[in-house]
C-alpha cells in the first residue's frame, strides 16, 4: 500500500471519531477536537493527491476511494449539523444529491473510458464547503453568524453551479448507449 492510499484510509478511519466528537456533548472541547480531526482529514486529501501525482502513484484504488472518502467526510459533517439544528435538511439533501449525481455520472463515464476531471467550479464548491463546515463547527456567534450564512449559501450555490457545469460539459456521457 502506497502513502497516498494509506492517507485515504486514514481519512476514512478518522470519520467515526469526527462524528463522535461532533455529536457527543462534552462542551467546547469536543467541538475543537472535531475541528482538528476535520482539518487533519481535509489536509490528508490535499496531501494524498499531491503525493500520488508527484510520485506517479495513482492507482485504481485511489481513484475510487479518494473521492469517496471526501464525500463521506463532508456528508458526515453535514448530517451532524442537521442533527444539531445548524443546517436545514433541504440544504444537506441538495448537497448530498449533487455528490450522488456526479458520482453516478463519473461511473458511467468511466465504464465508457471517459475521465471526468475536476473543474474550477467543483474545486470552488469543495473549498466553500470546507470553510462552511469549519465555521459551523466553531460556532463563534456574533459576526461569524453572518460569515456562516454567507458560506452556507455560497456552498449551496456553488454546489448547484458545479452540478450544472459537469452535466453541460459532459452531456455526451448521457448519450452513450451500451
């Protein structure tokens, strides 16, 4: 097992700990531990991709598991926020639905030898979601409530825009017949 794939597995292994510290009420300490876990897991995502490309260690396992690990981490956080009444469930449903749609789209494309690369909109969506999650975990109140709201709406808008962008740019995948 190479280092990038090990980092992906580490990210997946961190998710249950993240969820426990998000949902078990042990005060601010739990939130800060959850924040550290989330940031570490997010950084392993950047690091594993960098190392895989730099060291030519891109594997089929990594191609499949890396995006899955990212989706599990983000979706876990979003579901925790619904449980805590920090996010409306419809917002979480839209974001998770986008992830399922794009994953299905990529699977169909992959089966037909087409690689759908990440777009600018997809990367912007991911960054906005990460910032939104960090702000929601911190829950500092005051002016930060405005920032939270801005990033919730920004993440939601970029989620929808990136979905439309993927579909338009890759509509040929929809017309492939087996």
